[in-house]
């Protein structure tokens, strides 16, 4: 198989690094095509675990510095997992995180890692949205993406029609409810907007809009920080 630099149109993607590759092999072994190793990684405990996992699942691995240099480019990767992309669906009657038009790959990966860490494993992405299989997303999630259920929707309305049992909680600067001062109805959909402009004013029509209180001396919080705070308070309620 002639591997190419990652493009969204490809039907396969990559894990760059030891830990994301271990997570891939543990959680989605049936999706793995092959694993590439660099010569100077052979004494690593993580690489030894990767080899054991590959052998256990009968997955081929190769020492291939040229392929790693070609595919990783500026990434500092001694290990690359190659895996087939796959379809995923959100679970019903459970809590969801909804990202409306997220564009920053690193932010999306960090958010996936945070939500999985808090036990929320269903992510709705409203297009246009970042490619969840982009290696930058996979790496910044530290492989947590393989634990998540995710699904793309053309609009928030399409998502809402599918999951009408969930109570929507849009996080917006002019929200009616102050985070930490009310109880959530479950199952919930925590809705966050784009990194640059947040949610548009059409979301003000929702009854349960939320604002995160702050001193007023700063610009709006970074999206991944806001999601982390929102999830923490959500799980406390």
C-alpha cells in the first residue's frame, strides 16, 4: 500500500506518536492497517507494548524511517499507526456535547480528550467543522477520539430533530442562566460555538442558554477552556 500525506478525501488516517497509537490498537484494532516504527524507538517501553498489541491482533508493523519522515514531516513522531476511517453514530437517551462549526484541529482534539475524561462520549459536529480524523485532531486528543462516538450534521436543526429528547443548553455570552446556579435536565446537549465568534444570536431563542461568569476583564474564554469548565459544572449538578 502506497501511503500518502494526509488529505481529508483519503479513506485512511494516521496516529502520530506512541500513546495515540496504543489507544488505537487497544480500542479500534480492527481498523488498523499497519504500524510504522523508527529505528531509534526500539528500546522504548511504549514501542514494546505496541509490538505486543500488534502481535496479539495479528497486525503488521515495520521499521520504516523513510515513511515516518515522509508522513510526519514537522511532527516529532517515532511511531505512526495507519488506520481505516470508520462511521460512528451518537447514542440516544444520553448526554451529548455539540460543537457548532469548530475549525481549530488542536482545539477539537483537546475537547475530545476532555469530554472523554469527564465521561461524556458522544460528540455532534455541525458543519462546516474540523475533520475529526485529521492526525492533528487525533494527536491532540491523545487517542481519546477512539473512545468517542461522533457524528456530523448539516445544521443544528438536523441534530435537534434526531435528538429531541435531549434538552439543549447553548453556551453564549448573553445566556439567561449562570453556570453553577441551576440543575441540568438530563439527557442534555451542551452546545458550544466556533472558536472565533461563538454561537450566533439565533440561539438566544432557547430557554436554557448559559453564560460562564467571569470578571469582565478578559476576552471570551478559549473554546476548549470553556468546554472544560462547562463539563465540570455539568457533572457536578
